[in-house]
C-alpha cells in the first residue's frame, strides 16, 4: 500500500496538479479508499511522509475486496486543490478535537468552504464511553445515536473555530457498517437542525478502523462572509 500510495501521489497527482497550476501543498481535501483493514497504519505513515508541509483534510473510507477495477489494487485517492496563483489560501483549523488518525488535521478552510476530515466518535481510549453498550443493559440506549451526538458536537466546535456552524453544511456523507443505523443517525441531525433539508448520502462499508465504531462522517461546510476569488459568496437552498 505504501508503494501504491507513493506512485499515485508522485507519478499521478503531482504531474496533474502541476499541469493545472497547483501542487500537493495546495491540496485541501482528499478522500482515500482503502481495501484492506491491515493497510491503514502503513498508509497513514506514508501519508504523513508525503505531506511534510501539512496533510490536507483527509477521509479514509474502507471498501470491499475486490474494491477496484483492477483486483490487485489496494488504494484509490481523489483530491480537491487550489490553484497556486489563485486568491484563495488554505488554513488549518484547530478546535482541539481528536482526529480519526494521528496528525491528520481536524479541518482545512479554503475561502468559503470548510473541509472536515472524516470523523469517528472516538477519544484517546477509542470509542467514546457514552456509545459503548453496557452488557448488563444491552437494550438501553442507542450506540449509533450516541456516536452521532459526539461527532456532531465535535463538528460544531470545528465549525465555530472556522467562523461558521453546522447549519451551513452543504455536503454530508455517512459511511455505516449497518444501514439499519441510518434512520436513528438521521434523527440526531433532525434534532440539531430541525426542518432543515440535509444534503446527505449514506453508504454501507464492511468495517471501520476503530473497534466499536459504526459510522464515519465526512462534511463540507459553507463559511459565510468568506471571499472566494475576490467575491463574497452565500449559501442558498436548492431543489
């Protein structure tokens, strides 16, 4: 997985970005699809080495095996980057939230968009305590709802540090190990943002990298009052 990752970045992404007037230091968001649970540690080690000037907002998404059009492949990467000569610059956001993976940024702000790294309901001990099932009372409480509450609390802290709020969310992706969890997780969104339409998609994955976690959340959030390309922008409802 290290060799594949290095090849993708150095032989694919760097030339493509250079041709577009950009560079890996201008990447603001990455989604990485990983086939094998055992690859996460090696990938993260390689990822940190490839971005010595700062890792972009990154979401690591588990996928099935076989995962890609060529069966032997282990990783796929897509990116969003800024133009080197553009007016927008990237800014690392720190709200004191524990990221899903060590040394990953909590979020990157680029003009009027905030890209939050993939979030899990974890603390330094793993799955947050409130989401752990009590074997003495297995049917009391909802782990998925406790996970979503913890994730959205962290997301709100990140948004506040970037000058925005969850009410300005423009893209939500949730990756569930069990799609029966989708509606209970949606109820937490509805409690936090009542009567607001949500730009949300949900996908089933076979596993998540931290034991006990069952949902991974990826968010893009509009930052009001920010200027992109010299022009103020705004969030509007769309049908």
